[in-house]
């Protein structure tokens, strides 16, 4: 055995890192237990940029074993069973058991409604949850105290508002410092700082206090590997809490920023952003414009990124953000959309629709609004009578039983209809956020326009303007 370990070391392979990470878990309290959980690996947490990875298969009782493969560092994943989404931190060779359930609020969107995740066993997230629970209780106490005082209720037996604030801050700091001292991983320390800095910002701490916290966190860009810094769970997120939103202040001179863009002068750009940026390294300026691209994208922001040679790691992150944001928007290429045909065979919209233009009504069974829009959708198709258009009903039903209900509502067997299930990948690719929803694909397979109206809201007139003239 010693010889094997030495051989692995000589060839640069760690016997520990070669082990796969398999997470055991269970889904509970779902009205319909999903058979599949879709998975994204979050590449840039502060930018919410992620890559799709293999799905998790769920047993009938809700249990699952999620084989991630070889995981070298703690990594954030997003698990999706629409409409619910769970953000979870997974460590290499994870030992804790994951439990996921729906969120406390009724979901109204197709995607992204936050669910509740809990780790059974020793896990950093458990400590984070307890720290945030303390913050929530403290905020409730402060709100209650403030309301009572504003209502004129006698408070002689209670602490003053300032005393209560000071006491709660001291308790939070004590709890936080103990956790930070015992943090076992750099990622845990980053997330602890994120909680602390977010709390400070939300409580109204000024820029001087935020700068001090940022300095104490020791997460500065200077001397860091920029790619790792941007991809870490907490570094850039904490940077944004301390320095984000710089463009909202009065220091930025937009006339000079435009002039710097015209001259392609990086020094002038930094100086025009305000005194804080004049003498900062170019990487800090890049982080500032990446922050603006995240929160306040604009044509000017695009000009800055196309004009200046920011360090490559920042440029790669910006390009990933731009590509992901464009998905499902006007002009984006959809590509192949696989689906299940009424006879149970697999096919695709491309196979079924030979016409250059495609008008798609996405819906689910059980929706009264969807039924009404479907009837009017068929009327629009009949009235326009376009041979260059394929009229498609796209089912997003969660299971086969609901899909069969959607099938039973067909007026004729000629209706082009397919089932993609509860697939978040297809929802994102098509830009679907609610149901029912209509989208149009042009002759090049691209989303023709954003916010296509429903049949009841003027789809027919909209298509007369959009489609090629006969």
C-alpha cells in the first residue's frame, strides 16, 4: 500500500482527490415528488453563471444518491425541480445528508422560486443557517421595539433602542467570531464574511465601516489568482458589498467617461469614475465594471468592455455573463428542442415543423387561462392561414398523467403538439417564465422578439406586423 501511495504522489495524483463525491439525500413535502432533479454547477457565484451537469435520479420515496464525480474544492450547486430551486454547498467526499423541500411561499414563477435545503450532519451550512437565524431574530426584535416606540407605548421596563442595538450587535459579533475562528475551510470563512458584510450594509453602516470590514476580510484582489478569486463562493460577492454600486454616486463623471471611451484611455476612465478609482490597480477597475455589468447593464457598459483590455479572467467572466443573459432573449439561437410525441416516440420541433417560422404556445394542464388561450391560439392560426408558419402547442406538464390531459384537449389530430416536461433547460433556452406564454422563432431558429402577446392580448395583429408580407 505504501508503494502505491508513493507512486501516486510521484505522478502528482492524490489518492484522496481521486475519490468520487456521492451525496445522499431526500426530497420531502412535495405535492408531486420529482423523478429528476436538474443540476447546475455554479462557476461564478457573484455573477450567477453556471453550467448544466448530469441530473439526479429520484426514487419514488424521494431518496436519491447524487454522484458528482471528482470534486476537488467545496463548490456551490443549484438544484432545480421547477418551480423550486436550491443553492447548496458541497464539499469533496461530502458526509452529511441533504434534505430539500419546497419554500415557505407559494411559487408563482416557472423557475427560481427558492426552496429550503438542510444538511443532516456536520456541515458549514448548518452554522451559516444558525448565524442568519440569529440575524433574523435580532431584526425582528429591533423592528418590534421601534414600532412600539413609534406607537407611544411605554418602554420604561425595556432597554433603549440604542442599548438593544448594541447588545444584539455584541452577541452577533461574539457568535460570528467563534465561527470564524473554527472555520475549517477558506470557503466557510468567505461565506461568514459575506453574512457579516451583508448585515452591516443592511443595517446602514457607512462606507468607512464597509471599507474597514473589507480590509479585515483579507480577500483583496491584490496578489490573488484572479480566476480563482472570481470563481470563489465569497470573494467577489464580498467585494461588491463593500464597493458595489459605485456608479450611483455623484463622483462618477459620465461626460469624461464617454470621452475616455472615445480615446480608449484607461487612466482617464479610472479617473472619471471617481477619486476612489484613480490610483487603483487595473484589476480593481475591471471588477468595478464587472459589478456594473451585473447590476446595471447598458450600452455604455458594453462599450467599456469592448474598448478596454481588461485582464483576461475578468473578460472571460463578462463574456460568460453576457452569453447566459442572452439565452432566451430576442435574437438568441434556440437550437434543437427535443420532445415526446403524442404516440410516445421521441422527436423534436425541428422534425415536426418544416415551416421556416414557428409560433409556440407553452402551457400546462389544469390552467383555465391556458385552456382559453389555446382556443384563441387555434383561431389565430385559422384566421392568418400562413403556410410558412408552424403552430405549436408545447406542454410543460410535470408528469405523463398531466400530459395526457393536455393531449385530450386537442381539437384535431393535425395539431402539432409535444411534451418537454418540467425541463428548466428548455424553459431557459426559450425564455419561458410564466404559463401560458407565446414565443416566435424566426427562419433562422432565433427568438424573434421579446414579450410576444398572448392570443387574447393581440397575438394576431402582432404577427401581421412581424411575419414576412405575403
